[in-house]
C-alpha cells in the first residue's frame, strides 16, 4: 500500500496555492492576420461649399373662385357640337379661353363674349357653321364625237351633306354611259361626273380602219342624213373610213374623218388601200404654182390622210398642226381645192390653214 500511495503522489502534479506569474506567449505570424503598415499623415478636412440662406416666402392663400362662365359650343341649328366648357375665377379677373378647332366647321358667331368675369354666373355661346364642300362637276358629252353637249354643271353643298344627281336630258340624245359618282357626299376634293350620250337615230356604231371606193359621184354631209355640203366627191375615188353608222331606218353611213359623211349606197368597201387608182377621166384639174405655207387643221391629237394625187392612192398621214410648204393649188370641176405639198403628196384644202401671206 505504501508503494501505491507513493506512485500516486508521483503521477499527480503538485498544486501551489501561490499565484504564479506566467509571461505572455508571443503571437506568431500564423496566429494573427497580416496588417500592412500605413504611413502616418495628417488629414486636412475638405472645405464644404457655402450655401446661401434660402429666403422662405410666406405661404399665400388663394381665395375661392366666386365667378363661373359656361361656354356653349353649338352649330347653326343650336345643336351642341361638344360638351360645354366651364370656366371659374374671381370677378374682375381675366378669362383665359382658347376657341376650340372643330374639323369641318368654322366659327361664325360669338354671343355673350366677355374678357373678364363680370358676375357670379355668365353664359357665352360659340356658334360654328359647317364649311362648304368642294363642288361636283357634271359634263355632258357626245360619246361618238367627244364634243360637249352643254356647259359643265356645278353642284355645291355643305361639307358632309349628301347629293343625288339625276341624268339631265338632252334633246335628240339618249344616255349611253356614265362615269363618276351620281350620289354621295360633298368632300374636301372635287368630284367629276361624266354623262355620255348617243344620238337617238344612231342604232349601231362601228370603229373601223377600212377604205371605200365610190362607184358614182357622192354628196358629202355634215352628219348622217344631215345637211349636204356644196361639193361632191367624184366616182372611183378612194377614201379612208373611220366609222360605220347604222341608223334606225337601217341606212348605213361612212365617216371620212371629222364632220364628213357619205351614204354607203353605190360604194365598194375595201380592207386595204394598196390598189393603183387612176384619176377619173371625167375629173378636170386646173392649177397654178404657189409658194405658200400653212399648217394641218384637223382634229387635235389625230392625223389626216394625204394622197399621191388628188383622189388617188393614199401616201400617208400628217398630224394636226404639222407645218406645210404648199407648191401648187389644184381645183377640180367640182370646185374642190387640193394643195400639193410634195413631189407626190396632195392634201385636201379643207384640212389646211394657210399662214398669213406677207
């Protein structure tokens, strides 16, 4: 037992009752974080901008409005165009009003107008008038000749108002075609209506490019079955046909250009002009040399036929307004005048306008 007690005392540390001063353990680089050394300098405080003192205005109080102005916006029939404007303010102060812009209307009248609030309650009325629309133009045209049958008509109305146009009658004609609006509303654009008419006596109309040979002397007319001119076209002459008209009495007429018409009786129609024609023996030509100038006087934007000889083979066509040098004036036994304008070029004097000779 003594041995075990001795061994226990040897292994158990001896505790001292006196405090023992233990020097502090130095911290190693591993124990504390790295802190770089900063240079020591004296910091200068940053100057702050000087803020001037703000003058504080005393709070002003506005008086309550004591005047009301109602602005009505109506048309010429006193019908409202938009809700009324309600303006308020102090009596004696100015009224700030901007007149509204209403599409299609114009300000025509102001009733009860005032520039200041005069009383507790006031009423102003702005009256607007409907603007005029652009016109509808109506033309009456002969469909076959392109000529106007009457002066153009002009119809006007208020913008947005409706129109309905009836076909105007033309004596001796019937309506053939219409182009454009016959009913609608007046807008801010001009509208055009074209009425095309055809003569009552014309049953059928054919546009052709053919030729006709006269088998006898023929009278020439201003219109089919119309008034005859004082000259005649001789037999065996060849003419270009522009239109063939059949009347309601079943007679057939040939248009030779412009207002020249032949009755189809005693004629022979051809599809081509390439046939040698000699001057008719019974036609006597007299002429004299001249040195004139002139121009082709035909239908605008169209051409007239000229020939190698009077009543002879077609040589070509000349447009309206073409300048001409006239070398010879030729007259036949029917007093029909031809002008020679080239070595083998003759034109009917009816389609020539002579220049003033100096």
